[in-house]
C-alpha cells in the first residue's frame, strides 16, 4: 500500500524514524514548484445546468454563455475595496465596516399576517373538522398559535446579524485558506432573484458549518438574510433562541403528530402560514435535503422533505405563482475534527459546546499552514411550477426489490423484469402525510431529483483525489494526480482547487497526515504509506466523493466483471478475458442486476431517467473511455451504420431520460451486437480502478450475506446493526481491509436485505424486530445470495 512521490529534497533526514518523518512534514518535501497543466485553469467546465427533460424553459433562461468566463472569488476575502471608505484605519477595521454596510431588509408585522392567514383562521373559527378551534376558547387557541409561532421563528435582529457576520468572518479566515464561489453561478442566482419569484436553496449537508456559511455568503452578495430550516433535535433551547434571531426556522414537534390530532393540525397550519409569508415577502429559504454524513440514517432528509412539502403546497394553492429552486453543494478539503465530533454527541448541541468546538478548531489551526479550502456551488435555478407540470408525465409503475431480484438470486428465473425499482428509505413525517398521496410522491421525487443535481455538480477536492490514489492506484502520485484530475474534468465535473501540482500534493498530504506516513527511501524519493487501521475507513469515505464522477463506468466495469465471473478464472490474464465476446443483451442484464442491488441513496438516479436509458448510458461510457470495443460479427450490420434505422415500439412507450446518440438505435437488433474488452495497455489498471470504487460497498454486502448464519436473530434493527458492524471490524482485522468496516455500510446492507426479502421486520411488544425470512433460513440460499453479490467484486 505504498505510493511513490518523486522529487528532490534539499534537507537531509534525521537519524530516528520518527524524526525523519517529522522533518519530511516540516520541510514541505523540499521540492521545486512546477506549474500544473493548463486544463486546471482556462478549460474548467461550467457545471450545474438544470434538467432539460423536466424543466426545458428554465434550462434556456437565466443562463448565458458569457457567465462561464467570469471566474472565481473568495467570499471571505474582505479588503479595503469592499467598503466605502479608504485609509490605513479602514484597512485594519475593514471586517467591522463591511459588516455594518450589509443591507438587512426589515421584517414588519409578520406575526400578525401569519395569524390572519386563511389556514390558521379556519382552524381558529372551527370551520375545519377536528380543528383546534372546536370546543376551545378563542383566546386560548390564539395563545397556542403564538407559542407555536415563537418556536418556529423570530424576527431577525439586524445588530445581532451584523455582529455575528463580523465574528464569523474572522473565524472563517482563521479556519479556511479560501471559500471559492463561481461569479457566473452567483450572477445566475442574482438574476433569478430579480425575476420576482422567491428563491428556495436546496443543499447537501456536510457539516453544521453549512448552515452558517451559506447565509453569510448570500448576505455578502447582497441577497439579504437567508432563512435556514434547522433541525430542532440537534440544537439546545439556548442555541435555538440564538439561531432564530439570526433567521433560523425550526419545525415544532407537534407538526409530526397524527393527522387527526388537533395539536398537529394547528402546528402544521402555522408552519404552512410561516412558509407562505416568507415566500410572499421574497425572503430566500435554505433547506437541507441531505442528512449529515455521520448521522445513522438514510441519505435523504425526512425533515428536508417536510419543509419542501410546505413550499410545494404554497405554490400549488396559488399563494405565490412560482418559486425558483436552486440546488446547492458545499464541499471541503476536510471537515474540521472539532466540528465533526459534534455529530457524535448524543445530547443536542448547546452554546457552550459550540463555542468550545470553535475554540478547538481555532487552536488546532493557529499558527500552522493546515488550513482547509472550501467550494460553494450554486446550480442553475429552475421553476418549481414548471417541474410540477412536466414531472408527472414521467411517472410509471414500479416494483419492490424483492419482486425484481429475489427470483434471480435464487435461480428461479433469469429474465429481469422490465420495470423500475421502488425503494424508499426515508421515513414519511407528519407534514408530508398531511398531503395527498400524489403530492407526497411529487415531493419525494423532487427531493431525489434536486439532491442528484446537487451531488452531481459538487466540486471534487484535492484530498478526495489523494485518498483515492492512496487506496486504489498505489503508483507515482505526481503523474496519477494530474491524470485523475484530467479524467474528472473530461467527464464534465469540476474540481475545487487550482495552482501548482506539487503545492497541491503538499496541501493534501498535510491535511491527511493523521492517516498517512512519509518515509525517505533513497535520495530524491519519498514513500507515502497509508497508516493501517481505522484510518483507512476515513480515506475510503473521502474517496467516495469521486464515485459520482465515475459511477456509470464503475457500474459498467463491475457488471462486466460479473459477466466474466463464470467464464474465466478471476486471476486470469487480461488477454484471456479480452478474447470473450460480450453481447449487448447480456451487458444490459448485468447492469440492471447491479443497479437494482445498489441502494438508491448511492445511485441517486433522477426519476425522469429510466433504467433502460441508464443502461445505455453506462454502455456508452464504457465505449467512450476505451474499455469496450465493438466487435463486428459476420452477417450483422455495422455498428456505425445508422441508415435504415427506425423508432421501434419499445422505444416509444418507454419513459425517456435525456436522449443520447445511441437512443435512436433499433433495440430489436441489440441481440446481434457484441463487444470485447480492449487490449490497450492502460485498460487493465483502469478497469481495476473502476471496480475498486464500488468494492467497499459490495464487500460489505457480501460479508453481511456470510454473516446471516452467525447473527443472533430476532433482534432490533440497531442491535443487529451493531452485530454486523462488529463482524465487519473483526473481518477487517483478519484481512487488513478496513474500507468495509463502516457503520453506514452495515446499515445500508441491512436495509437492502430487508427490501430484498432476506430480513423481515415483525412487530413485537418491545417494538419492531428483525427476523430471518423462511426463504433464506437455509444455508444453500444464503450461499446463493453471497455468490450473487461476489460476482460483481473484482479481487
């Protein structure tokens, strides 16, 4: 697991091993800096265009080709030029003067307008069956409305917002080297704000810092105070009071009560009125659609879907004619340890805990060069009204994972059903249950669509590339870092860094120094060795940020591996594997099987894209990257012959995704098309690299299948998760492969097996408990499941 870093050192190593390593870190490798190749600067792609299938009108508007050349700015870089004043004193007080000049729109009579809203008045007057106004004194109900409203929000305090912005600016400059923002993306959002429709930012969630950094960024760009929807369970009462005065929103606990509860009806009506008032007043709203990485649960946030449901309902009833949704992604080189540890605490975050976390972050970065970089990405805004109208036409029938895969796993049939997979891991909360079933489906698929857009447009940071190279490539870092960066850019993804290559390597390794070791082996060469143990799990989590870039190719490579599993030995030479012909139908089948097995939280397929179109996209990617080459069989039409082709009946009825060049092919002739693995020199290493991107998840699934006969069932879900995680840790200690020893992978395996019908959740007096299904009680069927999973793993 060693990686070579070539270069000339100017200092001699010390005699002791620990001293040698310390001198390597402190000397900065002693290398001359070389400029990185030009594609990192001028030719970076502009990512984040909205879906052309669901929102074609929005795709054409709010965008002009010239904005791609506007470049980047650092939002925390505040100088004398950012204020109205000049002079030596201004240069020393520019942070304070800048905070005083920020425009904060007044918020007047908001509580009164909320109490006068139609939904709240219907409940107060008792016109709604089961409402809080039936049989209760109006004054008592009005006090209850005011109490709920006080729990949800408070009017932002301008002085407190300015003071907090000044303190935050100083904190961010101590913690970050820069916080990059594309000025063209910001111009799109500013242009959308001038159109008259309210802005709703739907963001990923990497750390607690996201909810503070994004409002600061929008305030600095002149868009006013951003109202952030926080999770009340993660904050103490004192912290909730502070965040409300800074513009925060909190969902009252009564909103999750049953549909026939009077308290639940009143709480949901007040929240709906608050959202309507925010949208009418034009205040921007921030909703996190993703759970934090350390939270044990599904990736899609149930709380985020609840807030989004209120926005959708306000647009549907006509309170506002439209709202513009902006997918947002925030990426970091490395989340600060002090802020990351907050999520591990069982108690809600308090003011003192947050202050101590800030002090720990400042202390760990004080006087050292290990400051991190961040990148904020704002995708192209799109119309919610347009999505509501067009998205319903893409809905079709779906089947559960048990219906799709279980007969194939057990060998009862070979044909894959021609339908989509239905997999919902995010629980439905009370506010979402209050909507009609059709609207619930709309909100769930909209949230998946937006999260897919946010994740797909997020920039790849240098630490993610370094972690991937250390885990999977194990070759010379300088050349491989440049190669992998170019591959990312060629696939239409952006990177969150630029500059000189060796400076980037030094920066990345300094941030990962807790997980790697630098050793001097001979004059001019450094050996970078990942530290064995749990640190490999952290490297695997960082490398997972590259998975959206290569996901299609990785799925295709693992599918090809499954197709070759029964034909050639796993350790057979590449030339032997390249002899075999692979039919297009067989490739489609293997890709579909792997797609159904992989969790939806990982794939994040857009609801407007059918599985068949995704299979064709995977096949196209394998051909484009050179892994597959078309094989012309005697008597068949040439693969490049596009004449005499027609739209078949199968194409016409299928839900269509984004059309590619190969969508016009005659699907009925796919059976006669064959491919073989390319024999180019780079293909074996690249094929192995792609397969290893999915190997942590697939190996965790395979080990979970092997654990079925050892696990103590029945048990609660949390108890069986702990059993499986301990088994993964024990296996990692034996085999030295720690990438799979991740509690989130254990949870994902258990939920996948539950959807597959391997595990069944049965009610009991003590709560729901997991049981092993009778079908998989036999050791034979457990081995079939394990073999089915292991066919996709490349050793």
